[in-house]
C-alpha cells in the first residue's frame, strides 16, 4: 500500500471518529437538559457544569485540527513558490 493511500485511509477514519460524537449530539440535543456536567474530578464527581452546547466543542475542534493538518503542506508549498518567485 502506498503512502498516499494510507494517509487517505487514516484521514477518513479520523474524520469518521470525530463525526460520531457530533452526530450523537445532534440526534440527542433536544432531549438533553440545558445544564449538563462538562468536567469530572476524582471519584467521577462533576466539578463543572455548562451548557449542553459545550459538547460540540471537542468534535468541531478535532475536525478543525484534521482540516488544518491536511492543508498545512498546501500552505507550505504556496509559501515556498511565492518566495521563489519574489
């Protein structure tokens, strides 16, 4: 298996893993209470409560990181071509 295909498989798998909690939240958002525990301390005791919409942060952040990580080589190539032509 070549490197490009392996990277594509890993990227798709990462995206699917990030979309699962996002889909779960969107399907269950109307049934969740407005205030939910968002951080747990020792003994599995909630130490911070917040809006149910805070559950969107991690999946969306992860998708953003995947997108940025995949676009980084493109940005570097554009920057290099600008430096060479300047």
